[in-house]
C-alpha cells in the first residue's frame, strides 16, 4: 500500500500506510521507506529518526546508513556523511551507487586522490555514467593530472549527448507506446551507451509489438551475450530457428556461443546445420576448421 501511494505521489498517505505495515510486519526496510517519504516532504528530523530506527532494528541495513549519510550531507556535515556512507558501503561493498556516493563525498571533502578508486570502479562498470566521469575528471584535475582530467571531462560531455538522445527516444516512446521503431531506436541508443539491461527492456517492449521479428530476437540474444548470459542467448537463437531454420547467421551465432562455452559438439552441429542452407559459406567452414 505504501509503495502504491508513493507511485501516486501521495507521500502523507504513503507514510500512514507504511506505519500500518509496521504494526503487522515491522522491518528495517519499511522504516527506510518511511524515512525516504519524510525526506521528500522536507521533514528532515523525522526522516533521520526513521533511518536511526531502521538501524536499531537491523544494524546491517546498508540503505539506512546511506540515507542517513545523505541527510548529513544536505546539512553540510560532510565528515559525518562519509562516516555513515562508509558503513553502508562496507555492508554492501559491490554496490556501485554507494561507491559513487562515497567518491562524491570525498571529493566534496577535498580528498580527490582518495575519491579516485571509487569513481574508477563506477566508470569501469557503467561506461554511461555521466557524473562518475565528470567527477573523476574533476578529481584528476585537482591532483594535477590535467591531461587525464580533461580526457574524462570530454568523455562526460559526449555522454551528455547520448543521455539527451536516450531521453528524447524514451519520451517519444512513452507518448507513442504502440510505435515499434521508437522502442527500437530507444534500445539502440541505450545499447550504444552500454546500458545493456535497459536496452533489453526496450527491445522486449518492441518484441511485444512485433513478436515475429527475428531481428529483434537476434538483438536481444546478442545483448544477453554482452551481459554474459549464454543460456538466455541460446534460448533466443533457438526460438528464432524454430520459426525459420534457414537463417544461416543464427546457426553461426548459436555455434559461436556453444564453442565459447566449451560445447564443441553442439557448436559443430550448429555450423554443419548452417552449411546445409549455405554450402559455400566460408565463415562457417573456417569456424568448423577450428574444431578439428
């Protein structure tokens, strides 16, 4: 109920509903949600109390520490913000959002050198993250590495263009949800920025509009591969071939996935099958030779 009220932008109702949930199923997670709602209403003291109660309920709730750190940042107490955010990151050390927050706090605290590994961790995993690139550039500038600093600032400027393109396609797709190519263009823009999961989501919407599109199925399969999910990629390729077994490129791709996963016999079968439909295909022949 509380989450539904949040979606409807009715924060007072959300707080009331979350408090009702607390009577039946008290949890730190719900307390964090209450704190967020209070913070959005500008009731900072109430938000802080909610986060502190969440920590009392579950001292390992990383989100509560991060949210409390954010409140201290807004109050101008950067040292305290770093203290709480560090605890949050220690509890959830792989969380890239938390790493970005810590890096930003350290940069605010005039500790650019210490902030570098946090920003680098984010940019390496999220090559589309504008602010991580921008702040990394700023940090490098401040420690005297102007060339690298400018490099990342330039990257941030390019990312800003990509972000604007994505938002343009996203807005058009939302306004015209039945228009196939708007979702395809959104997916391509997201893919170009390296935002693989979001690109998959956009292509899946497009596929719901045109369920027999082999090109879309292939795009989705390739995105699964980029994400390291070979099982889903194989399933997508097999789905395409179940509709049209003559698509040589799909047999080739299927074989490549099998080969990269160490399934040489499956790869051989896929490439031989492809040759049945294109006996002169030199690429398939070369791939088969690698298995001998």
